[in-house]
């Protein structure tokens, strides 16, 4: 379907069938099924070549969505200025993350900003800015968060009224641990315990 390192500006949507993602030695490292897509970074202009070979494992039907098609859809008269601006904001945010490898390059694990896996994770990462005093209630969903800038506190909600109230809201909470730049929080575990980030 696509060859590693071949030039592209398209995202591929697998409409039907199953495809294998191959390592450099040809071994299968993952599968795509009906409804899967890959190549988003190329369509958004964040990469110019395929990061891996994807080969049909069964009969497949695919749809290539090129960068030009995305541009045309954004230029349709039914698109509002707000929609266009929001898309450009998200694109600029993801481009910065991909170029810098954030969030993976902030972890103390010696990952280069040029690492392909770091770039792929950066594309999927969602920036969640918090102003001083704001809180973010963590939810389960198989994610983790990384503090990319500034400092925060991981708080544990509590019904104990004797606990001091943090941040001025009405929810009693107690600080669990400080979070500095590069801190990693496993959202599922924190959400299960009723934690939030402030």
C-alpha cells in the first residue's frame, strides 16, 4: 500500500481489509483493520515520506486523502472563519510538538527530537494549558500526561472537611506530589484514585 521512505503527502484510509505494518527487516510489527488510517503527518505537511512499509495482508480497498484535498475542504464556503482558525491553531500546535518531539523528549529517557516514535506520539498528544489556580480532572482512557512547562501539583480529592481547600474552589483536596517539567502522570491510575492536576 505504501513503501517506507517513499515521498508522500497523503493519509491513507483503509476502507476494507487488513494490512501489515512492516519493520525494516520485513517482519510484521502491527496491523491495520477496516476504518484505520495512517499517514496523517504527511497529509498535514509534518513529514514528507512514509515512516514504514504497509502491505496488504488481505484484499484491501483504500482511500488516499492528499494535502490538496484537505486544503480544498477547508476552503469550502460552508467552513466558518472560526473552523479555519481552530484547524490552523491545532496544526501549528502539532507541528511544534512533532518538530520538538514533545512530550517524549521532556522525559528523562534520552529520546531525540528526530526519533520517529517520538514524532508519532507528538502528533497524537493534546496540549492542555492550565493557568495558575486552574485544575484538570484526570479521566481514564489509557493516556499519560507530561508536564511540559511550569510546575503543578497532583491533588487527591477527599471528603474530609478538615483538609485545607486548595485553589479556592469548594472541593476538599490534599496535595499528593509536586510536578515539575518532565514529570509523568499515569492518567488511568490517577483518575481511579480521584486525583487532579492543579
